[in-house]
């Protein structure tokens, strides 16, 4: 699975429901998603089962929907970007803190944003409102966008900035 294939798959999954169902996306990639009650600080992890050759994402059901969805998307990103590492280590989570780890976590966060808010879908969404790249998206519109894409306002603002929309500074303090 390369980035281009992922992008096509994400676009398909988005067009089914008008938001990206991350569990469906994971399943399409052959990944099982297990939802468990875990301590507050646990977001999610991805495990590789050497026996079956399959990956499994475990996510925390106690978190808000937007946080849960971001965590699953983050682990899917690891699957796409760092699959060799996942297979070698057997498990990836956010416990270990070193500079290498910081880099891959940033990469996974960034791709998670792309998964949940595909560029083409975002563009269409704002085009319909007459808002173009480079235009200001006011706070209310950012909040509505976050609700429609089922993400946090924070994740929404980061992604919109990445896609060259102007977002109110207060959201990205
Ligand atoms: Zn991670």
C-alpha cells in the first residue's frame, strides 16, 4: 500500500458516508480494530501478529469519538508509513520517547489528518460554500467542518492550515 493507493481508498470510503469511517478503512486494509476500555492516557496501538501475518489496532473506547477516530487513523498511518517497523517491533505505541520516535509520531499524526480530511473532500466541501484556498474560514465554519468530518476542532484547524485556508488564530494557540 503506497500513499497514492491509500488516497484512492480513503476517497472511496469518504464518498460512502460523507465522512471517513476509520474502522471500515482499517478493515479494507486487512486490519482488525479492537475497541477496549483502557486507561485515559492510552490512545491506541498497532500490533503485528507473526502467526497470522496480520495487524490489529487496539483503541480506547472511553475517549470521545473525535479522539478515538484520530487515534485509529494515526495507527492506520503507521501501518502505511512504518509497516516494516511495526513488523519488526511487533507493537507500536507512544510509550517510547526518543527523537526517532518523535519523527515517526509526527509523520503518523500528519497522515492521520490527511486520512480523516482528504484534500479533495475538503476542497469540495468549502467550494460549495464559496470558500477557496487562501480564504478566511471563520470560527463557526471551522467548528461546523469539524463536526461534519467528525474530528476535533484542533485537528480540523491544523489540516485547514495545511491546505492553505486561513483559520482564526485562537483555534491554534
Ligand atoms: Zn504512533
